[in-house]
């Protein structure tokens, strides 16, 4: 059935030159990404201008959430009976903050610009045994209290040293402060029975606020009208546990009640005192106090976030990237060998004019007996089972891919800086919604290729399948958060906004893109589909679909698992993730690796006369998501405190969101592998003439 190769020596040579050019371009792109990475680091681009505070002007400290590294449950500040102002005001939040449960409220803490104050009394409260037990439960789980001032998060400053450089110390900011802690045995041995664990409550906070006075030489973009003000460039805290004492409680003197545990006049020093031990068996009186210290700093307003975003492990990132590039070059070499083998073999068999007639007859006889990818030309473009579903996933994968690329580009440019709270999650949602047009278009193009008659069904599935699954998981997780009274529970109004974005914007855009796609002509294929399907010969176990998928996902995951460790650690430890330059390069390597491994495995299956490459290519590339979810599971158990009881409801929140992330990875990588294999198949079958 096979005649000569389509072209002559010149055509084959041109294809070889084209392959070499393509290889050089891929290598140049990889090299350019590696060189441009230092330039691609995200810079700080605030959403609003700086605000200067005049001397003595009141600054507002805002309270936020209670978070822990032991559990994914997040609670609102006022869910515990802390001191509160007369009227608690909920501050405005964007969509990203609402989805993350990052709510902010006014507080009872008061501070004035450049006015040092010590031993200020916040309130005195008598807590019941049940309320004290609640404080103890939060202290056992190492919950930390988050606050912010002038959009800067409160942080506790600690020192970090490298093992190979013990003399070099690096300041690390831990967001928030611990609500309480475990009392050392030596301090409690005299009062506590043997074997009893006691916990203390951090009821005194010493705030250190760093400021930088305005200077016209600092930055010309500052407003000249604020020349007499000062800019807040740091917000630090040191927590203390103090069992305050007093002679006479004078409510009228609030917040300057005289306490015998504070030196008089207050100067930041304390008299001999005991820690505020949490007694969960009886009612306890707790006095909440705080200090405010102002310190001039050389840090300018434009670089005040640098201390929160210190990069202390860049060597690990570079090691991961180099390791990933080695994998990419290895797979690129395999694909190059495949292409060279195809071109040389076809050229030798079809275009060698020096062969005699007897040699040509012998070669034709060998061609008739040949086995391999050329023999399945009549079935290679046969629509697979559930072809409409595959087309739907192709459109959704295109939507997720463009969303991811745009989000990374804006993040690398600094628009999604951690200073813009909730901007990252909001951008992900808006980019996904706005990319409905390409999703509908790609889905429609493949639906026409597989001859799907029901266009409305295919378009509706494209608009509802992926977001529907994600919404069901999200709503289930939200129900668990509501049951646990966690602040991460999304309010009903936010759910209405999500439904509007889905059905009011995304769905119409997908139908419009589908309309454009169905108006186009059907994509051409180099070989017609035969009427009778060809029988597939038996294949060994290691070429089964499940085995191929597992092998195909392992190498791409090996190229990205180091960066995934940092992402999960940032989420688990409630830190800022800001290394978008590294992340963009790693995502690029992931896509290249997925494409190459999928093409290699598809070619091997075609050589075994197995033409069922459609779903296999999608599943092979998408199997990266399986390894990502398994690694997320391992990360959860590795980070969990073995002494704590397993909380199924709390774990369901983590695994629910991990499932959504893995599902998105599956769709994105599956689309890349499927489209690349489709283009590769059209290319190699378009290089031969078929009688």
C-alpha cells in the first residue's frame, strides 16, 4: 500500500533542515529562559501610593485570622474571646481575600506616630473554664495570630543560620505571633503534678514599628504634599506571658491602669512575675496589655517588603532547574533520533535511484511484509470512544493553560505582589473566566473533527464539566469549614459572585468561541479512516495504557517536584510564595517534558500497530496530576504532628483543595500532550503517500 516517499531528495533534505531549525529554536528558547530568569524576578508594584503619617497621628492596627501549621483550619480573630473595641468593623475585601478567608477587622490596639507607650492596658476579662480550655486547645495546636498595619503583616523576627556557614546569621520573619506555648518543665515542676503539661497564654505584646521619614531624594514618585510625614516600613512583635498584678483596679484610668508587674513609670521593664498559665479547670482573670515602640529605619517604603521575601534557598531552585533541563535534553535527543530514523529509512526505501530492478522488487516485497506505524494509516485518525468528552477536555485544557500563562506573566511583572492581598487568587479566577472564547473554539474544532452532531451538548459540557467538578469539591469543603466554624468558609454572597462569573461571563464566552469554531472547516488529516477497524496485535504488559500513563507522568513530575515542595510548604506554613521567576521556568520545563515524553510513547505504540493514541496521549500527559496528589498526601502526613489526633474534617479541607489543584494539572498537561501528539501524528503521516 505504500509507494514512494512523497518528496525527492530535496524534500527529505528540507525536512531535515526544518527539524534541525526546530531543535535549534527549542534549545535557544530554553537558554533564553535560563539567562532571563534573574531579570524575571517579580518586582514590587503596589496597587496604591504610599501614605505618610504625621507625628502624633493615630495609626490603626487591624486583626485578621488565627492560623496553624498543624491543621489547615483557619479561624477569625474574634472567634476567641479577645479584647474588642466598642464596635467591630469588617474591612472591605476583594474576591481573592474572601475565598482565602483572609478577613480583617478593627481592633482595640491604639498607637500614635512616633509616640512610645508602655504597659498599655487593653482590657481585663474574667474567662470561664470552658473559654480557658479553648485558649489551651489553640495553644496546643500552635496557632498564630495575624495582624497588619498599613498593609504590612505583623511578624516575629527570628535568626537563621546555615549549617555550612554558622557565623552568618539571617533574619527570618515568622508571620504573626504565637497565641501561647508549652510551659517548660523546670518552671512548672514546683506547682504542677508529675507528668502534667501546662501551657501559657501570651497576653502582653511589644510592638516595634519601623518608620522612615520622607526625603525627596528617596523616591521622586512620592507626593510632595506628604513631605512632613513618615512612612511605616516595618511591623514587628515580641510576645510575653505575664500574670499581671495590681493593687486597685481603676477602670476610669484605662488604658493607663497601674499594674504592679510593670515598672513605674512604665518603661518597657517588668517586675518579677509569673507566666500567665492557662488553667482550663476553673475561671481565670486575664489582663491584656501591650507596648508600642517606634524605631527609625533606613529601609525605604518601596523596599519594605524585602525582609518578608528573603530568598534563602536559591541553590536548591537552581539545582532543580538544572536537573529538569537534563531531562528535557535527554527527551529531546530521543525525539531527534526518532525523526532522523524515520527520515533516513523513508529516504533509503523510497528515494534511492541507484537500486537495481531486482533490489527494488525485493524492497517492495519487504514493504508489503512490513509492520509498524505505517500499517495503521487507515485507523490512526479514527475517532476514539467518548470522543466528545476528549474534545471538551481539550477546550478546557486550553483555557487552563492560557490562564496559567497570563497569571505567571503578571506575577513576574510584579502586579501580583504579596502586598496586593488576594490579587493572585482573584487573577486566576478572572483569567479563567475571560478565556472562555479559546476554550469554546478549541473544543468546537475537535468536535467537528470527530463528527459530533450535537454541538449544543459539546459546548455546554465545555462550560460546565471542569468548573462544575471544582465547584462541587469547593462547596463540599466549604460545608466542612462551616461545620468547624472556620473563617475560611466562604460566605453565601461570595458564592453568588462565583455563580455570576460562571454563568454570566464564562458560559456566554464559551458559547461564542464555540460558534466561531463550528463555523470553520473541519481540520484536515493526511489519511482517510478505513471502514473496518484494523485488529490490534497483542502488546506486552509494559505497553498497557495504565503502565504507559504511570511511566509518562514520572519524568515530568521529577522535573517539578522540588518547586512543588516550596509551594506546598508556603501554603502549609502560611508564608508568602513569591518566586514566580523560578515557577515560570519550571512550568515551561514541565510542558516541554510532558510534550516530549507523550510523543515518544505515542510513537512506540504506533510502531506496535496500536493506533489508540487519542485518550492514551491525554492520560499519559495528565498522569502528572496523580503524582502531584500523592506527593501532596505525603507532604500532609510528613508535616502533621504525630502526637495530634487525626481530624478527618480538617484533613478533608486540605485534600479537597489539593484535589482541585491536581484536577487542573491533569487537564492542563493532558491538553498539552494530546495536542502535541496530534500535531506529531499529522506530520509523520503527512510525510508519506498512501495508495
